[in-house]
């Protein structure tokens, strides 16, 4: 029998089947909410500091206050019996609950929901097979740097990609420049240079992307924030996507156009380096947790 996750709703931890939020919550009515997804391994939320910084940015840009006591509550929840030790931690913060009006009242109290659920992380054999992507014009809003809960645009495109036999959708803009994939950042490799779209409203600042950028230099690889182009697909040596739950996944084809290599040497080196970073983060967690607790005034 599948284990039902424990969920925390506004500080109350209870089985998911008993969880309730207001029918007039703005996250439900408008998608007026931000979120984070964090990989949990052996009870450790990997790279939590990076995720919290991104969460702070999303909240600031959305004009939603950072909930008081959030970090200690999150850390205490992860230690509770019955909470999954491995999986994905989903955290959503909406602007709060109020009768449906576009302009909310001042000082609305945010709604906070988080839970850990099971997730299948790709095996090395699955990574060797790689992803096939379906390229589509980017129809989403222009503030992808805010990790907003309103994902209808991405969902519609993911459904089309899935129907075409692809594992992921890859977006391009009006000038034929690839921005990002549906749930991941995208990279094209030419020689020892990694090309990816620059930061800004067109893409999310991926935590894995940030860590890979720091790693690339140490591996003697060049990092170019020049967006790969639709017309250049046939010239790349390798391509890959990265994300918190996806990790690093080689791209083998885009709309039936094969990439020169599948799991190429650059992708493989980055994957190995990133696995090492996760191992280091796991070992460093006791000290990092203590620092977070002290900084946030929790126990």
C-alpha cells in the first residue's frame, strides 16, 4: 500500500487526506503563489541554502512577505517520524486567502504548504538513453525568473511534447533562441564550451545551473551565456538539460534531429562532478542545519 505523505499546512502537520486550505485562497483562485522543489536524500534537503535564496527572490518580486518561522518549521518537519527520507520536497507560499479580487487587501497572511513525496530519480542506465525533446515557441509569461505556481503554459506544452513521444518540451523565442525546457535549464555543447541562455525574465535561475556554472571553470570548460539557436542544432557536439529532480540528463534528439553525441564527454564530466557535489552537501548537512537554525532563531 502506498504511504500517504504527511503535509504541513500553515504550521499544522497532518495526513494529506485531512489537509485543507481555504476555497478562496489566492493560490487556488489566481495561481497567486510561488514555490520551490528540493531534492531530499536521507532526510537531507540538498542545497537548501540555494533554494532559500531563490525563494526569497521569488517572494520579493511577487510582493509576498517571507513567512515568519518558515525555516525552523521546515527543518523540524523533515525530522518527524513518518516523513519520507527520500523524495522531493514541495513548498508553496500563496499571498493568502480572501474573497476574489485582483487587488488584495493589505497585510494578508500568506498560506504556507509543504510536503515530501516519493520521486523516481533516474538510474545511470536511463541517463545513458537520454531525453528526446520537442521544440515549441515559448508561450509562457515573461517573468520566468519568478518561480510562480501558475504553470498552465508549461503544462499545455508538456502535454503536447508527451503526445509526440518526447520526454520534455524545449522552448524557443521569436528569434529562434532556445530559452529553457519545461522543468529544466537547457545547454548546448560545442567543443569545450557550454552555451546556455543568459539569466533574466526568460528563464528560471536553476539551482543546478548555478552549481554547474561554478563547476565548469574548475573542469577547464568555458561557460557562454549566449543562447543556443534553433538553426544550430546540427552543429552541436552535445546537449543536456539540468534540474533539481532531473539532475543532468543528456539530450539525444530535438524533434527527430539527432545530437552528434548522446552522453558525451563534457556531459559525463559534469554529471560526475555534480554527483560529488551532492555527496559533499550530504556530509556537510549537520553543520549547515545548525547554521540555518541559529540564523533563523529556531530549535
